[in-house]
């Protein structure tokens, strides 16, 4: 399938999930993440999950990261001009605002240079057996990941199992290293 069709199909399927299924899937993914062996992490780029789109709630994974690495700095994306995304440290008492896509992002907080980031939680709509993902179609994460160090760990979370193939992958698409679903952890 092509990205546009995948995006439409899987967003619709995700929105149709019942509340009890969402709670169950979230719990199972968090349980798998909790058993996941992570390398030393000083900087994590996470994101604010979109409840209106039934995204996986990554906040519990942030808590687990803080437990494993008490000194980890956690950032969220903030959009700059054009299609540029930057990472900014989140703060307990920090200020947040919704951007042009209605996504919460930090207003204050320190900028985190991409090359310092060890782990990135990458939002997605669907993924394939090679680790390529379909996001929301703007390419913010792919462009950002190209600016990170080569060995940055890219982790996605999905309520659904992988597709066989995303047919319109191009040279700008950056694959994940891992994707965690309710049933297993996929490594690419």
C-alpha cells in the first residue's frame, strides 16, 4: 500500500478502537517497554500524544526512562519556521502551547542539540516489516532524525502489527530500530 492510503486506513482503524481496547493495548505496550533493555540515555526526545487521534500514551515510557536513568533530560519537539523541528527540554512547571497542528509543545526550556539525543520516541500511524513508518505526512521526524547522530535509537509504538511493505518509501525516509506493539517488540 501507499502512504496516503495507509495513513487514512490506519487512522480510521485507530479511531474506531474502543476505550477498553486502548487501555489494554497501552498497558501491554508499556509492559513490553518496561522489559526492554535500553542503552545509557542522557537525552530522550519524546512527544505529547494526541488523545484525539488515539495515539499511544508515551508518558508512562518517559516515567520508566526516568526510573532507569534518573539524570535523563527529556525533550519534546517544537516546530520552527517551515518544516523544521527542534527538541526542547520539558519542565514540570514549564509553559506549553499548541502549535499550528494542535500539538502541545514546550514554550520555554533549553534547546537540545540533535547530536546529543540518545533515544527518540517516534510517533507513527503504521509501520512495515523493514521498520519504515507512516507518520502524519509532513516529514518533520525524518528531517530531524537525519540531524541526529548515526546511532540514535529510534523507537516507535503501534497498536497494530506491521504491514508487509510500504510501497512508496524514498531516500528521505528513516527507519526505526524498534517498534513495540501489544504482542511483541520488533527489531529492524
